[in-house]
C-alpha cells in the first residue's frame, strides 16, 4: 500500500528538529503539509493583531520554504476532523503526523482526531518536541502527579536524564509531494495563499509589531542571542538577560519563537550548553543553571498537562481561592495603561503596542493588578495577556499569573513583599526613558517627577505641560495604603489554612529571586 502522509502543523512551525515531520516524509509516496485555522489552534481563540501577524509570518515562512522544494503549505479553515475526513476520501491518507501539544486545552481536539484516525485506519504518529521532556513522562516518574514545586520538577527531570538533542533537518530530495484536485480545494476552502490577519478579520489598530515570526527569522535571531550569551560567558557570568534586564535594548527574546515552535526549544537549550562548553575549554556547565528559564517553561507545561481548569481559579485543584474585588473601572485603567503609575502604565502600553514586555515588567503589572495594589483576580489579567502577548501560552501565562498573585506555587501568602510600582521601575531603568518612550505625555517632565508625577506641584505641572487629571491620570490607588490592606487580607487567608498547601512552597528565597529576576542589589529596596 502506498504511504500517503499528512503532517499537521499546529505549533511546531518549523522544519528543523521536527521528529514527527521526519516520520511523515520517510518513505512516503505522497506528502502533504497542512495547517488548519479551526478558531483555536495556535492560540487564535483570543488574539490581538500582533500575535496574529506573528502566526501569519510563521506560516508564510513555512510555505516559502516548502515552495523552494516544490510544494506548499496547505492552509484550510474549519474543523480538523471534517477536513481530514474529506481529504482522506480523495487521497487515502495512511499516516497523520504531528508534534505533541501537551497543554490540556488541546486534548479534546487531539482525542477527536485520534479517534477519527482509528476509525479510518490512519496511523497516528505523534512526537514530543515542543518541550525538553515529555510532560507525561515527568508526571509518570513522579508517581502520577506533576511535581508541585520548581525544585521538585528539577529533581524529577534530572532522573530522566538530559533532554534529547535535536533530530537532523529533513532531506527533501526523494520526497514526492501530493496535490489537491481543484474540486476538493474548492470544497475544503483551501486558501490560495496564507491569509493575512486582515483577511482573517483582524484590523491593525494601535499595535506595532517588533518581533518577526517564522523559522528563518528565529534561527537568525538565535545567532544574535547566542552572541550575547557567549559574551557573558567570556565575562564570567551567566543568564545575561536576567542579570541585566535591558528595557530599552533591541528585541532579544526568543519566547514567541518558542511558543509557536519556530525555534526548537531543544536546539536553544543545546546551543547555549555547547556555547558555554566551548568557551570554558570543554568544561560543561552545572546542570540547568544556564537555561533555568527554559525549565520554568517545562514546569508550567507539566503542571497543566492534566488540568483543564488550569486557567481558572474555581475548580482548579492547585489554585487557592481568593475573594478578589470586582472593580471594572480599575481593571480598565490597568488594561489601558492609565493607572497613574508611570512605570505600570509604560509596561501596559508597550504590551498593547508591541505584544511583548520583559519578565520584570510582567511581574510588576501582574503584582499591581492582584495582591499588590488593585486586588483584582489574576484571571482578568490573564485574559488581557492572552489577547496581547505574542508569546501567550495557555499554561505558561496562567502558571505565572498564579505564581505572582500568590494563588499557587508561591509561599509568601503573608505578602510581606509586594512590588513597589515606583521604586521597582526606578531600579530597573533609572533614566526614565522607558516611561518617556511609552507614556509620551510624561516625556517633558523633569527626571525627578517622571516616576512620581504627583510630587510635582501644579505650577510645575503647568510649566511642563502635563496636568494631572487632564493630561495624565491621578493615581487610582495609593500604593502605600492599598498594599498594606492587601497584605492583611493575605495574612487572614493564610490563617485559615491549618497547614499551607504543598504547592505554595517554593524551595527557598533564592527561588523567589530567581523567578522575579531581580538583580541582587534590588531585592531589598523595591519590595
Ligand atoms: P529568557 O530569559 O531568554 O528565557 C528563555 C525562555 O524561557 C523564554 O523565551 C521563555 O520561553 C522561557 N521562560 C522564561 N521565563 C519563564 C517563566 N517565568 N515561565 C515560563 N517560561 C519562561 N512566557 C511565555 O513564554 N508565555 C507567556 O504567556 C508568559 N506569560 C507570563 C505571564 C506573567 C504574569 C509573567 C510574570 C511571566 C510570563 N511569561 C510568559 C514568562 C516570561 O516573562 C517570558 O517567557 C519572558 O519574558 C520571555 O523573555 P525572554 O525570551 O527574553 O526570556
Ligand atoms: Mg529568550
């Protein structure tokens, strides 16, 4: 029987280190590469323009690369089961290959497709390459439950050994590509080319992408990123992005490329390890120190793998129930970057505009919305992040929100430390240029008022053309009072527990520092 295989791209939008794709093209008599807009796949359920644009560029890049070897990416819109069933009727699919999407929200889609395949006699070939380890293997190795703290996660993953190296690139020489009849293409509504966000109904508003999607852009970007890591290794330190958060520098993040799988996380991991070893005369680094952030990613994926309620407070077994306020006016001010706290507003406006903000900015705005100042549910903040972030991950975003809001993973329920929305920003970017860039109405104020415009007297406000309440909002809460009251509430919630839930216990204060990515000197002054 001839082998007719379809590789179904969902995430994993790349040709390199794609083991399922290799299985698909191996000895096949006909090969098809497919992407389906089903309204949810690849984070399209809630999305702003920037992420849609990133996805578009990623798909176009795949399509271009496939054209170069004589084929194309077949892009459809509709229900995966229906599309595969009709495709099967015409071309007789024998193998369906795809990369594992380990988050619980994809289970229903994938179980449906697995069932369809078993009914139609199609072999399913699913491979793990979105994560360093198979989250389900980690859970198995931990006795059936996900490791509840980062430290436990590290221990269990070490039992499984180092992550696999990337697999070789595909060789296209002998691959025979399948085609579709015009009649079927019409019936399945095959797009003549990858549709733009505008064609998908997403008009560009104020958003202004900074990151470019696609495998080729990601691989070029990785080279720049490795140079930064290499310079740090030569200078005798690691995690440069964490040691010196640079809020004004060029875009250096790989997170959206990792989210969409334009870059293989295993390639990133091993390239960093190998760079270090080369610089250090063949001496490999200590376990995961260089790539600790990638391990956080694994941790959150693993925590969510069997928990469909992971993005909710209610009925989520790992989330503490906290009686958050319902305050639409405060939520809206936060979302729009109009809280009256310049650093918080700069972060939120950068998020809207560019779709990406630094980790230290994410922690600041998330703490401000939740346990720090506004006492509004992390679920509300999460929805805003889901819409605007180009790297929005269902589980990684939810896990981080639970962490910051003290809803899970984090011990400091007594909330003796809250991020100060003024001092924290000043420490991270003392010149105020970050604020000036994203909150232009404050740009003319003298340095001393940029972080705290309420300290400027009315004549000063008038002189510099920034009147509070007119040109820029008054503070919606007073941090000193609000954070104290919130601390009290957290303490009383904590008292209700006879024993703190296990998952609210990070291993030690180093873990908190590492998570928050605060330069050591900052830690005591800004919280
Ligand atoms: P690097 O320091 O270069 O880290 C390398 C990679 O590790 C990142 O690209 C990312 O894939 C991963 N990573 C880094 N930090 C974390 C972390 N804390 N948790 C999980 N993975 C991490 N990251 C996302 O990828 N998607 C999200 O939806 C997301 N939502 C977040 C929500 C909140 C409230 C917070 C506080 C953080 C969130 N993060 C999310 C984590 C983190 O802020 C970003 O991954 C990071 O800013 C990306 O920048 P980078 O690539 O320069 O990171
Ligand atoms: Mg990165």
